[in-house]
């Protein structure tokens, strides 16, 4: 999102009391002028309880040039009040479509009010909703998300006295229920929160409810907002089912949106929907949608994951190698190793491990357990069970091995086979 403005120096307007009493016409004119002045003004009203808060201003963006800073709160866009993300997007879309060249935006910095005249359209910043109840809700959800994403072997020391994720989610649900009753959150915020509260692993009846809520969201909000919430909330916070539906809805309007298309493929791969994942990556590659290097990396990784899920190991190896050639990440190397082990290609596995050690030596030393586990799996695939047992024997007695292996290999299709193989070998 981008924003620009001409910000003047402070222009306090001094109106003598006698002139105010003598000439109401001059007073009215001066007040009108004051409202048009760009810059800081002494607040004559209290800071609003709602709006959107700037959390990041991008380098060299129009927002930065305008002087916007993190923690600024935008409470008005043109003549429209901003109370949440949805109202901001509705206002921005309305002015963009109206043909207006610029818009006056009311911004609060601390207790000081300022106005900026900005071009209608996107802002070069990230924002969150400015609302105390919304902050409390997202704080609870972040706690639950962190606990969910923390590997099992780290949970005891990290969250020894913490409430369970289920209890945190229950508290968040109660908060939203109260907000719906007392009106402290907008109806759209309530709707989005209820979608967000439903995890991808939820029971079928909850997933059905989520689908109904998404249909309601699509019928009431603009495409730009649907894409925004799909990207910045559902996808970013690993609500992949909801994110996929948002991306599909958005792609009906903007089929060439590379970011949405690739994130759809990424999310589908996470859920094991490999046909859908591959189709998304193929659309981008086949239609030559103008990918940068990062875009190619993501497309290749989606293709490699989908091929691994389809048990096409040579194809998975090929795309993982293409991705690594551009980006050189451990993710691609783990993909390479697992695909090679699944196919029983011990030579390719050894090549991938050597490449790993040469390219990322520090990272390689930190994951020797995981490398030995996938190597043992490949040895068993090649009927070399005794050698596999000898390889893993040195790890006997290591704390929480199975949990550590699950945390690494569980993110890849078929990665659980590596853990299962370890369990079968270790009792020896």
C-alpha cells in the first residue's frame, strides 16, 4: 500500500478574542481554513478508539515520503470514518474508483492530530486495526499460534506453566462473543475473527461453518479486502483452508496475481492437496506471468512438494534442485534428501548431503540427527538394515529424538516414513 502527501510546517492560526466576538464571518472562514491546513494541529477532540494503526512503513515508499511513522493511527480517509480494516479498504476503493486524484487523511500521532493530502490508492505501509478489544483478541491468538508452532520437544521448557492452546482459543471465543453483544468490534471484525478461530484441523462440522462464514465475507466485502485478509491473516497465520478460499475468490477478478496464485499453491501443498498445488504453480509458469527470482523459487518448491506428494520422486528432485540453484536453502536440501531416500537413490542422497555440507556447513552440523535419520531410511530402502542400525546407534539415549525428527520431517509429504523407520530400528 502506498501513500504520498505534501506536509506543511506548523501553521497555528491565532484569532484574537475581540475579532472572534466582533466578526463571526471571519471566524467561520478562519476555521474552515484551519481544517484545510496540512500538518499537526492541537487536538480539539479526543483520540479515536478505533481506526487502523501503522505498524510498518516501507523504505522509499510514498508513506515514508509523506512522513508516516509506525504507531500512527488513521481515523479518517476523505469524508469516510475508518473504524477497521474493512472500512479502510472500502474508503480507499471508493476514492480510487471516483477519479479523485488526492484524499485528505486524518492521522493521530500520540495525542496530536494531523492531516495529510495523499494520492487516492494504495499505501506503502502495513497496518493493524486500532481497537483495544482487537488487540486483546490478536494477543490471545498469537499465544495459541506460537504454542502450536513450537515443536513438541520444546514445549515443556517453553510453556511449562502456560495454559493449553485449547483454553486460549476458548478465551478468545468468549472475547469475541462479548464483543458481538456489546458492539465493541464491528460486524466484519466479528465475522473475520470467527473464521480465524477455526483451525485447519477442526472437525468437519466446524469446517463447514467456516465455509459458510467465508461465503458471508465474500458477499459483503470488496475483492481488495478479501485478498488482504487472505494474505495477511489467514495465510500468514497458517489458516490455509480459509486462505485458499480467499485466494480463489480474488483470482476470479485478478487471475494474473502471481502472489495470490503461488500462495494458493503453497497453502494447498501444506494441506496435502497436491493436484491443486501443482495446478497453481503450472498456471504461473505456463502463462509466463513475470516471475522474479523469489517467484521462481516458490513455484519450483510448490512443484517439488506436489511431486513428492504424488510419489514422483525424480520430478521432485529436479524441481528441488532448480530451487536450490536460485536460493540455496535448507528447505530445498531436505526436499532433495527425502525424495532421493524415498526413491532408494542412495547416490543422489549422498550428493545432496555433500551439497548440504559444502553450501551450508553450520546448518548441516546442527541437523546431523535429521540427516542420519533420512540416510538410515535410504539404507533400509536398499536392504541395508544392519548398516542403518549402526548409523543410528550413536543417537541412542539422545533426548526426545522422535519429537525432534517429527518437527523437521513432518513438514514434508512422506516425511513421517523417516520417523517410523527410526522407531522400528532403534529398539534393536
